[in-house]
C-alpha cells in the first residue's frame, strides 16, 4: 500500500496528487505557506505572494525570530515572543478517494490552534503539547483543497519556560476505508506465566458503517525482529448494529525476547481488517515485551531485575533548535544522553511528539511520560489557568491512548508541583485507560498517586529523617545543580545560602581557602543583580545537594528507585528566577549545554553509569592570568581502577575513584605551571584510557568537525558542524570567543547557529555568523536531497585574544568542509584592513599573523575566484569579551531577589536610578505580582520587600496576598527618598509546595516605589 506521488509546482504552492489505499500515511510537512498577518479571510482564501513565505514543518516562528529584551514570553520564555500566525497548505483530492475517510493529523501545534479545510471550521485545540486529528472527507472538493491553520500565542507568557510557536511537529494525511480500525484503536499489553511464556494481549477498536453487510474478519499477527510470524489470531466481526466494536485477542510467545535498555528488542504487531480476501485496513504497531514492577522497599524492577532509574528531566525545547526538532536531531540528542549513561527520561512537563517515543523504544530509553505542568495557573496565560478545567479529560485520553503501546513508557506522570482534588480524578482516568502502568507526579497531589514522586524536597538532609508513605519512591526532579561549560570556581555556592535551616542542604566544602579563579562574563559592577554570574563546573554550585551525593544516596538506598536530574540539556527560559534575567537567556542546569557540548558533569555521570573505560580531566590547563605556582584542584572522573596524573611528563601520583560521594573523583592539588597535563587510567595495571591537555597560546586556527556518531549525512540529510578555536600548535583554546563566519555553497538550510553561551542574545536562525563560547560553536544544517557531499561549508574567523592578554597578534583562518564530513581544498584568498575601513582585493593580503592593539577593528574578506564569500570583522579592546578580574571586585550585593520591574504590575511604570530599576506608582493605585516556585515542601519563608518612599504624610499601606488570600497589610514608612536608600521590610509567611503567587495591592491610595522581593 504505497502512495504514488506526482509533484508539481503551481504558483507558490506544491500540490500533491496521490493514489490512495486504506491505511496510507501521506506526510505533508513540506511546502506550507506562513504569515504573521492575522486576517480571518485566510481560513478560505489563499495567501498572496507578498503576504507569506514558504516554510517546512517543523516550524517554530518564535525561535526563528530571535529574542529581545521586551520579548513577550519574558524571562520565563528566554525573552522570545509570541503572536498570531497562519499556515496554509494546498493538496488535490485523490481521484479514487471514493467513500474513503481522510484524516488530517497534527503531532504538535503550540497553541490555540484552529483548523479549516476549504473554509469549513474543524475545531480548536488549546493545548500546545498534544496530538489531534480531524476527519475531513466531507469537506473536500474535486481538485484543489486548502488547509488553513491559525495559531494564537498573543497572550504571553503562557509557560514557565520557553515554548515554541507554530506547527512544530509533523503533519500527515491518513486514508481509511469506511470500515476501519479507529485512530489510536490498537492497545497491546503483555503478561507472563510462571514458566516464562509471554502472552501478547491486543484490543482493537473498529468503526463500522451500517450499509456494509459483508462478513469481515480481524486478523492479528505478531512478527519478530526478522519479520517471522510468532503468532496469529483471526476473529469474525459481528456488527450487531453498532458504530464501534472492540475485539480482544491473545497470542502466546513461548520464548519472548524481552525489551530492556541494553537490548531494546521490538516486535511488530500487525492488525488487519479484512472482507473476504480484501484488506480494508491495516495498522502496524511496534511493541516490546517487558515486565515492570514498583515496590516500596526495593524500588523499581524491570524484567525481574532491580534497576536504578538513571534519569534526566528534559523540556521538549531543551537544545539548539527551539521546538522544531527533527527525528535525526532528536536521535542525536538522545544518543548523547545515552552515551552519558542515562537510561530514563522524564518529559518535563508535557507530552512529546510521537517520534520521540519511537526513538526511545528503538534506543532503549525508559520514559516517565508527563502530561501537565499545572492543574491551575502557574504562568499568567498557561494551560492550567485558561484551559485545564474544560480540556484535561480529552487531552489526557488522547495522550494515554497514543502512548500506551510504547514499551519505553514505564509510568505516567500527571503534574508538576501543583495540587487540587482533581488529582484523584486524573489518576482514576489513567487507570481506566491503562491498568498496566502506575501513576506518579512531580510532587503533585501525592496522596492520590501510586508512586510517590518528590522533586527538590528529596535533596534535603531532613528528607531522609522523615516518615515516607508506604509507596514506591522516585525522585522526579533531583538533583538541581548548575554549571557553565568551561567555567570554574573553587568556592562552593548554594542558591539559598549555607547553612540554611529551611533547605537543610548537604555540606559541600570549599576546595580552596580563597577563590583562585576570577574571570566572568562581565565585571560584577555591570551585573543587573547578584544572581547574574556563571556557575562552577566542579559540582559545587547547587541548591541543596551535589550530583555526587545524590547519586550515592540513590545507588545505596534500596527503596530509592532512581532520580531524574534537572536537567540533561540546558534550555531556553527561566532566565530570571535563577540567573537574574537579561542578558541571561537560558537555564544552566544541564550536563550538556544548549548547543549539545558536554560539560564536565557529563563525564561524572559517565564515570558512574557506564562501563567502557573513560577518563576526563578538569579544569583545562590554560590560565592566562593565573600566578605560576597557584595550587589548582585538578579532578579526574574515571570508571577505571586507578588514575595517574602527570605534569610535563612527571608523575604526580595515583588516586583511586571511591564509592563515597567526595571520593568519586580522583583529585590532586597541582601548582600551576604551563605545559602538558596528562591523565592515564588503569585497569589491572594496564592503561585503558588517556587524556591530555596542553596550555594553549593565543588563538590562531579554527578546526572543523562533522558529527558522525549519531547522524548519517546520506540517510538523515542533516549535519552538525563544530568549529573549535586553537592555538598555532593545534591546542584547544578554551576561552575562544572570536566571531565565526559561515558561507554555504549549496541549498542546505541553516537550522541554528548555537554556542551555548548563556548571555549571547544574538539570533541563532537566519544568520551567517556567531561568536564562539569557551572555544566552541555548532552549526545545524538540513537539506532535501543527496548525501551532503555537494554542500560545501566555508568557515572563517579573525582570531586573537579580545583583550590581548598574552599576545598582541591577530590571525585569520578559513576552513572548508562538505556536510558529509570531508575536507575540501579550495583556492581562497584573504584580504584585510586594520584601520576599520572595508577591505577589497587591493587591501593587504593575509599570509601570517599581524600586530594589533587595543581599540583596533580588523576587517577581512574571503574571496573565491572573483566572488567575495565572507565578510568578517573583529574588534579588540580592554572591555570586550570575558572579564578578567583579580578577586577584589564586589558584585551588586544590594539586589539578590526578584526585581519588581520583572513582575506583573498594574498602575505603575518602570524607572531607573543609579542602576536600580524599580516601579513607580506615580501617585496612582495598582498592584505588583511575583511568581515564586517552591521546589521543596510547604512551610514558612522569609519575605524581604525593598522599597523607597519620600512621603512624609502617609505610610503608603499595601495589602499582601499570597495565592489569592490576604495575609496582612504592610506599612511602608517614609524612607527619606523616592529612589535611593532602599529600605527592607522582612517577615515570615507561608508558601505552599509548587507555584505561588505573591501580590501587593494598594488600599485606596498610591503605594511606595517598589524595588524587589527576595524570598528565602
């Protein structure tokens, strides 16, 4: 049943003609038209050429448009925007469609999608993370047909993190006979006998037409991996005057091959609806045979074996392409996580498109499948506040019916840090739709859950002294550690300070008495607030617990089923709550950054969770402002028996990785001296892995690599190209931050230029340059045809230290590579200027590094034949690039909380004085509302309000509401000024677990000027 395609370009659309058979699936991801002009006529009228542009699905217009400080998703969404947009797609009705049904199916549209076919309104789906479909055969015309989709993200922010905008997942047409297996109408489970025999149980739901009186049969066939028949059942269909009937069959498998992470064996279940010898409909479902058990005393069991869930939480948007993931790029992402040793993923906090679960089935990754973030408001315009009450049952039903055949899905999760009696109804609905899986949540309605899921509260020392429910336990969101790739501090950092009676964090000693590293993204005096710093990669920047201690507890406590660390990849958004807001654009919680580069933490988990011998040294050995002889804590992660460290060929001794948390790393205190730092890992006395760092000089070269571990250019038509900055000897320069320029000779599409820099606010899409961050940057490409050999990418850069720390020279380097990974030798010429003027072929020709000075701008062109293919520019200056301090700077200690200007407010206007942004009510009434997420348990918290008032006649009272309930009236006395000498009011108030809303309201007169709220 293969559709026959005839493709022809008509106007600005591609029409697809196809011969259809029941069960055919026709992808319609290509050749859509898109516009951000909102016009009701677009439901039935085709865009004009100037009104839209051609795009392919997946498409995320928010990501493509980039970020701005005023982006409507705010700091919650990484400063991206929303808006309203329309999509259109033309197709021709199949000539032989006859009385067949035609379904139009969407895997993901964010959000408030409305769909029309030929002007006929099909419906609306508010939830942005759910699949849906419409049966459209009654609305088709002969010949040309128009699909129109309106997507409304005009009310923002609608999530607590970055969300995509648009049709971000595949779209298809599905043909069906009038009598057919209903969408999501196959449900397969497996059970086991004591002898080890498995039974595959299948329930099939069929839609029937009254006018068909012929006898029909339902055939169910189980095929093994080689396509051989393992079992077959055939049943006669009895209509009995019903529109819908369901049939159950059992197939015995005497010696099943079980699905498990190390060998994810998949069977194919084929269900056919037949009339005599004609196949009316056929559905193929990949299934795995496996057994899951959760216990309160011994944790989680898979196929009878106690198994620790080595999991990560992942936002769908975590990674370099926003929400517009393709299957090849998702395979790359999951491959990296599995390489780290991950065996489970929590889909925080929403379902993913179906191809994600297909990949997890194939790759052996277990899934905690989560459906909702909140059952009520958690962001101003989110699903919980606007649509949950009306839509949760329908969306939950679609979710479970869609995902319940996946062996990778081991448990349902129904909420995250939310609450309410509706939790009981949600769990009951899950059980009704799938009795084979238990239900949990991320610290939500825990009394209703089958498995006790706990988020950050499980990181507290006090948690291990508490009484716990007699249920299986899983840490649904732990540990919370933060790290910036390539950045180090020897002083430990806790989000809420240490010690802290409320958080009861585990001890995490400093590595040195005084801090020895003093570089930052900017001078502390330039930060908007105290939060705006990078986080150390020594596993010493945390909320309550280190990654090492969390793993030790999980490993050693039998009842501790596993944990889902927050997170695997960095992700866009939540930039204010933790990192202080603009220019911070993302959350630095991942073991990999948002570009997919591995952080040191990646190798910690790999050393504990994998068996192939490995060794990883950190920090690197290039410290241009470090005083010789300064003792640097050198750590090595390894899964070998022991590790030996060498400096310039001299052994510094051996160390053995231990099982206790603070001995899991091998460590040495090494006096700094430039040269070679080498680690050799031994098993049974033999070297099994080795790594070496060289102290790098100033940047002179770029190296280019194409990812080939998880991507096949010929098959996937996708490439990830990494640019690395090196010194003249080829040593990696770990602070490289020069701009990389790209020129593609071919028709590949750039999906993203991403470097992982938390404070790089430049666009990542539809650009031709991107600065490196800590020496690295990635370019993501896709194309339609060929193996990539004809797609030639040239990358160039003007290289040098931005502040000329150790060298007053600059160099220019250019490399060309095809997207299939082969180097290309091109005759390229480079011309440059150093006086800021634009170069041409009469300017200086580049042959070797040249002198530069602070304040100088170098411009260069790269010429191929008579064509300029790159125009490059780099400026060197004292205040450019990374900040190199001396440890004597004081950061902005005055601002450590949530600025009022970043909250929701009415009646006030933002103002700024002496670098402090605040709200001024201008003699009027109004409100200011903060969102505070409590990732621990309910309790009393210290509230610190910072304000200023020059009113000598009034105390400017304001009512304080917490979660809609008035708790007190606050008195803001005269502070002597309206915009300086900020006063603090401190008092303890209760917060519930999860999302909290804190509001100040005026009470008949205007309020004081409000600077910020700090909750501790």
